[in-house]
């Protein structure tokens, strides 16, 4: 029986050749391919600057370190995301303050942000969940009003726009991931974008042991990390980034087949606000409360289709429960519902129209 996995990266012969070329050169660490990748990111997003980082979590971490966020500070994050979004706040010694999501978009409910702001609030990390931009009008205006930093977690959202402007270019930083579950992949990898030259310079120093070249001489000017990307990883992904517009066009076509073919009234289909495109990093549906999501995952698997939950209700995870004991049912009902009743379906450019129709039918039959 054919099995359709939830995700599969599309690596071309050109990508493989580019990696092999780096391996044969012996120049394995950050080099010309990293610079080309950064340029391709700037070309795609119109961000002024981009830094390749070892992964998307490290790139969020570096942004918070550079912005000076630490002990005694609070950072607003959505209650529904991948755990990394909140973990980086904990890891710099600050406190994540969770805000519930809008159940239609699965993004932070921007109108609830203001109520979560205190004198300790330093930043907002909006997540463009599943490849759909958060409401950047509302988020940037509340950030401006209270003088907060904005670090966009665009890990899932390469190519996503809000009012035709690329995500990752609204806030102080935009953080992208190149993990195989995302649109394009270097294995592990991340990119941090910014329009501010001082931010960019600081990140390039921090990712590389605090080294700055001054008069052609290496000087150690900061307490840095080693958060560099290897050059063969950059070679693997640099041309994939150029293919993003084409990939997104095809995925939009496949998504429309899902939207047309999934008929069950027990399934709520994703909603795309008119200010946004959707990059469909994840095609995420919401199941009626009467459906046991985990049993459905098993049924779909038995019929040859890989599915999974979409993201975590972060404050409900063991480590956050242990530390904060939130009553998530009361505080974050939408995030909890998206976690327990959400289902991610396969949607990537290696799938055919027939695959999508098969998955839609299998889903309707399995409900
Ligand atoms: C994948 C993801 C991350 C982490 O990226 P890595 O490259 O895996 O470290 C962070 N935030 C969100 C929303 C993600 O989806």
C-alpha cells in the first residue's frame, strides 16, 4: 500500500550537486553559500538584511539576546505555537505571557494583547502560524503605543505576506526556520531578517563567537555563540529559496482542491483573511468536539495517510504546567481546542492533485 507522509522535502538534483560541490571544496563552514542564501532571502522578502543561523530556535534566541531581554522582563507570545516560541523567552531568563489565539486563523488574538501588557512587558513574539500572517496592523500599533520590540516568529511562513508586505519585515526581527517540516529545508537551519543595520551587525557578531573584523583583524568584541550555519547546508537550500514563489503557487492550487473536496460538516476548514496570502506550510483543519482526533490519526494512518496534531497549547505542556499551573481551559480555551481538535493534513509540492483528492476522500470516510 502507498503511504503519503505528512511532510517530505523536495530536494532537486541541482540542490544535491550544490552540496557535493561544497563537500569537494573542503570549505565546510560559513562561507560563500551562506552569503548567497542570505541574499536570496533578502530578494524574496525585501528585508534589507538576513543572517543564516544554525536553526530557527537559535535565531529567535539571538534576537532576544541582542534586544537585551532578560530577567524581570515579560514577553507576549501566543498560547498555541511550537514550544520553541516560548522556550527562548524562558532561556533568556524572562517570563512568557501567553495570549489566546483567534480560532479562525490559529494566530494570536491581537485584540487581547493590550490586556496582557504590564510595566514589565518588553516585546511581542507574534507567530505566523501554519504559514498565515498574524494581524500585523493591530500588533504593530499596540507595540508602538507601548514601545515594545516585535520579533516575528515566521518559522512556518516563508513567502507569507500581510497587505502585500512580507512577514519578517514588520518587526525588529523576523525569524525563519529551514527544518524539513517548513517550506524549504537545509536539514537544520534558520534565518534572521531585519531592516536595521545595527541589529544586523550585532547578530552577525553574536552568531560567530563575538568576532568582528576591524581593519582586517579579528577582534572579540562581544560574548558570542556559535550559531553559524555550515556552508553545505546553505548550498542545499539556497536555490530552494528561489523556487518559493513557484512552490507556493502550486500549493495554493492543491489547497483549493482540499477546500473544495472536504465535505464533512464536522470539519472546519481554514480561513484566510483578505489582507493575507496563505503559504500552506500546514493545512490545518479543526474537528468537531465529538470527534476523537487521536483515533482519527490512527484510522488515517491505516488507510495510508500521515496526519498529526498541528501545534501545542504551550501552557498546557508538562514543563509549563509544572512552573505556572495555568488553568488552560479558562485562560486559553481556543489554544486548547486547536491543540486537541486540530489536524494537519499533508500538503507539499511532491503531492499530486490525485493525492490530495484521495486524502480528502479518506478523511471524509474516516470521520
Ligand atoms: C519550527 C518552528 C520553530 C523552531 O524552528 P527550528 O528550526 O526547528 O528550531 C519555532 N517556531 C515555530 C512557530 C516553528 O514552527
